[in-house]
C-alpha cells in the first residue's frame, strides 16, 4: 500500500483529498495545526476505510512546523509516495491594509513551505524512482491581484519548472489551480461569499477526482473544470493593462485581496 501526506488536511480541498485517497486504499499522513481535529479525522478515515493514518501537528508558518513535516517526508524507512501541499490561507484587505507580518506569513506558508516540502519529498522519491507531488495553487495565479495571487503564481512556476528538471526520474509534479470551492477558506479569512455567483462554485470532491486524473495523465498544470479553463483562456488573450483593472475590481468584489 502507498502512503500520501496531505498538509491542511482537516478542511476543504485537503479533507477531500484525504477522503478520496483513503477510499482508494492509500495510507495517510495528515498534517494540520489542530491536533483534536486531526485525531478525529484520522479515526474516522481509519474506521471507514481500514487504512493506516498518522497525524502530525504542525504550523507551516513556522520553521519548526516545516522541519517536522520535511523530516517525515525524508524518512526512508516509511516512504511517502504522494505529497499534497494544500495548506494555505488568504488575508482580507487591500495591499498596505494588511500587516506586513501577515503578508510574510502567507509567503512562508505558500512559498517557503512548498519549496522545502517539495524538495524533501522529491529527493526521497527520486531515489526510489517513483512518486508524485501536487502543489495546490489557484486560478488567482494567472491574475495580477496582490500577494495572494503572486504567491500562487510562484507555486505554478516553481512546480512546472521542477517537473521539467525531474522529467524521466519517475517523480511527477503538478500545480492544481481551482477556482472558488465550497470550503471553510473564505469564512476563515472573514470574507463574505453571498455575492459570488452560483456557477462559479466548485465541489471539492469532484475537483480532487479531476486533479488525480490529471496527475495520472502526467499533466504539470491542472485547472479542473471547463468553466475555469474557458475563463483562463480569456485571461491569456486579454491585454495586461485591462486585465489588471478587471482583476482589481473582481478581487475586491469576490476574492482574496
């Protein structure tokens, strides 16, 4: 049986990955900040699917938290076959309205943690000649919209670049770029969602199924819904100056600032 490690596993997309991978028979290593929720999740998945589930309490906004997870990924005696770098958050407010400390915390989680955990996992996977890494980004990566979008753009560029460097080693890397997903994400950031059109919402379980299918097909970028693929196609042909204005207005209305 293979083992998957999921960061930010107790809610949203991370929880959907945990449910799907457990149902497929993968053992799990679940990572989050809330020990109680982790233990409850582990018990439920073990009892329902009969898989082995470890928990690691770690805050990826800290060096100690990152090092804890990196050490588990580097353990050659208990190898991890699939890493899902899902932990993330958004700050509410325009640039300069958000404190510098919160902006740096976001970069720590979205960029530094992703870099260090991907490196730890990929090195061990390359030695074995197999493995996979999914780095959860966002369609915000393709829009000029503040620190959140910039950090997710970094995730996309980093992941696709590493995927090319490791081509032929048996290690697959993919950046996952969802749109709006019905999770706790916006609530935790203090963002209202009543004004977001119904058609823009995605189901987390369907999103995960599409992502895993794209990973199996060797894709390095997954936008797992036809609606968002069409929107991103329009983004590619829209002049950057116009796109910046539209993105700014849309971001203030719907998304992370």
